[in-house]
C-alpha cells in the first residue's frame, strides 16, 4: 500500500518546499511607521505563522545589573487590556505559544500560532510593548522566582557559567554584562519600568514574521503599533566594545548535580564582527560529529575521543561589533580536563596552519550548511535576521567564496595575537593556569 | 462598585458593606459620614492606635496574599500597631490621647489590595469554568488582516 507508486502524488508538495526556500531568500525589510519589519512567506504546507518582536535591549545595554533578565521574564504579564492569566488562557485557546528569550544584544518576544490568528497575537505583542503594567506584586510573585531559578540553573551548569564569566573577562562592560540577574544586585520595579520605557521605543524594535508577506505585515504593524507603542525615542545605547581577556578559576560546587563536569573555556575575542573565515575555522576545528556513534574526523573531536565522556567543542559567538571564538572543554574529572585542555591549546595554536585543501573544503561546506540550516528554526532565523534588521543591512546568506586555506590561517594568526580568555571550573588545585597551558 | 448581592452578603473576606453605594451619592454620604465617624470612635479601636483595616480578619489565604503585597513600610507599621494595641489590651487602658488614631489618618490601606486579590481569584475561577463555544457570526465576520 505504501509503495513508491504514491510518490508522484506528493510531488507538488515537494515543489512547494522548493518554492518556499526560494521566496524566503528574497525577502527584504520594510519600514512601518518607524519600526523595521520583515516577513518570510513560506508557501509550503505549514499552517503556522509566527511573529517576533526583536528589541535591542539585551544585557549589554542594561544600566542596572540583571534588569534585562527581569524585563525578559516580565513579558506577557498584565497589560492595560489583559491580565497575565487572561493572556495565557487566551493563547491556550488559540493554540499558540508565547515565548521570550534574551541574548546579550537582543530581547525577542515571540508568538507562534495557527494561520488566521494574526490579529489577536499582533495585538498581544503590541500591548506588551505599549501598556505593560509592571505591578510590584507580579515582580515578587511571578517574575523573581523564575528569574532566580534561571540564574541558579545557569550557575549549576558549568558550560553556561564559564561562558558568562568568559564574556565578563573578555569585554568587561557592555557585552561583558552577565545574562542573568544576581541576588547581589536587587532589581526594583522602578528600574524595570524605566528600562522598558527606553527599550520599547519605536526606533529600538523590529518585527519579524514568518508565514506572512512583508507588505501585509508592515501594514498590520503600522496600524497595531501606530498609536499604542511608545513614542519614538533614542532607545538604548551601549559603549563601543573593547576586548580585554584574562583568567578566572572557579571551584565546582560540591552540591552541583552529577551532570556538572569540570569545564575549561579557552577563548579569543576581537572587537570586530565575525568574518566568514572564523566561521569556517570553527568548523575546521570542529568538535561536533556529523555522524552518530563516531567521534568525527575534526582535530578537536579526535582529541576528545581519547578520554571517554569528554568533549571539546569550538564555538563562535558573533555580535554586532565583536566576536568571541573559542573552545569549551569538558571532562569527567579535573585531571582529565587538564590533559585535554593542554592538547586543545596545542591544536588551537596550530589552527589553520598546514590544513589540507580537502579539509578546508569540508569545513566550508559544513559552515555553509549550518548557516543555512540555522534559519530553518524560528530561534535561528530570528537570531540571524534580528541583528541584520538593526544594522539596516539586507538579509542574505553568508558567502564563503573568499575563504581559502591561506585566509583561514591569516585569520587564526590574527585572532591568536590577542590575550587569551581562560575560565576553568572544577578542582582548581588541579586545573592548569593559562601560562601552564602554554598561552 | 460591587454588585448589590456582594454589598449585602459580603465580597469575599471584606464582608457586607453598602459604603460603595453610599459613596456614589454625595448628599447621603455627607449625612452618613457623621454617623460613620461617631461609630468608628465609639468602637474603640482608634483609642488603641489601630487603623480600621487592621481589624479585617486575616486568617484566610486571600487576606494573607493581600498582606504579602503591602509595601515594606506599611507592613512594618501594621505589625507595630498590632503589638502596641496588644499591650494596651492587656493593660486594659487606652493610649495617651495624642497617640489615638486621627480620623484623617485612618485610611483603608489594605482594602484595595484585598479587592485586587478577590478580583484575581474571580477571574481565575471564570477561566477555570469557561465553556468554549463556536460563534457562527464570528467566523463570517472574521477578517484576516494579512489577507
């Protein structure tokens, strides 16, 4: 019954998918009453749409430590038109999902829903931006417990904690601000209110839609945000980013869960945005296997495969005016982490030197794929399109045509000139210092 | 203004009160305020330094939640008044006259918070017992703003 004979009937569907990928690559932003707007029309079988408001209000712009984290959790609470309970229950009835996420540069408020419910969810997002009430009792009863648990969760995850500390060491202020609120710096309701007021200025937000065209989205946004949203303001501004680097050693809490492994992060930053060369370098060092049950062929995963349960993964965190490139090393015990870290540092030092053409080609293919596949999920799409909208540039996929073995080795040499950022979490009497690693 | 049955049978922990109805009628209120003030002075709580809202029965979750929403200074003052009042009760004496609660200081600091909590509980109950109905008119009149 389920034979190949059925295949021709499903071919139109396949065509739709191809059409969809073509049409979404040509979407261009428009302006709707001061708010930049972009819609990706997927003509495929998907019957869901989504709306995301990207706000330039990440932790780098915060004036009081943790206020961005608190504001993120204040999303979809009481507004002048609906209580938080009403918003939640109505969303359930419509079969939608409301979510808020925070990065170092942006705050994303997303609504995913069935096609046809755009009107309702656009008004929900507009009222969050324009008329959130910021009740003190909601801060204490609904927001702070979640903020606290998210902060504790991050504290007890060595990789998240290490990256947070690495940012502080690397950039100190601005991008170096922690993503999480801290009990040492209480955030009051007045702080949240004043931060939200500047953050939700029209020049500071942009709207990204999927399943809608840019024209219809910009029409709807200019009517929904027209009167409601706060007036045009200067928005938030952070200072220029400078890279510093440094070293930090944190003992792993004895009460940490069994999944918390000793972690070492070795990172190099620069105060210029990520280049295609760095993206390819990340794939060249690798650490992630593209095939199940095998360690993979990249140098980092080969090194990590020698220790059972260990991993070494390269990462590249791109920001609008800086980037952080590095490797996260975890191992079951601190001595093993030390061994692996020493090996990883020697790999980083020789990165890009004498790599074969086929390796580079493989890395370029991988980088192209991961760049493209990132925009398939809402989260990935929003995190790549949001910054581009604020930069005022066009939305296009990264071109890796200029990357070659020599350009990679040049980029790597440039990167390694900077002072390294080293964070070790685990048994600090065993874990090596940066100079012991040869950095 | 609460509904008439709420005013007669009580609005949650707040008890029956025709005050909202009276407050909307200025002539009646002017007449009534004299009696109300006389009653409050005669009740004796002002002589022990309490405010009217200190007398609301607090042993229920609604009022407990409202008390938890008080600003820190009001919450502290409330405890202070209760301790002072308790001591006066044990001594069977009123406070010195200059420490009695003045009529203008006798503000309803807790009632708005209790009303807020009661309204929240009511809303939650409404959503919990809600029945979803498909409205035919809505489907026809529904406009797709992106259409």
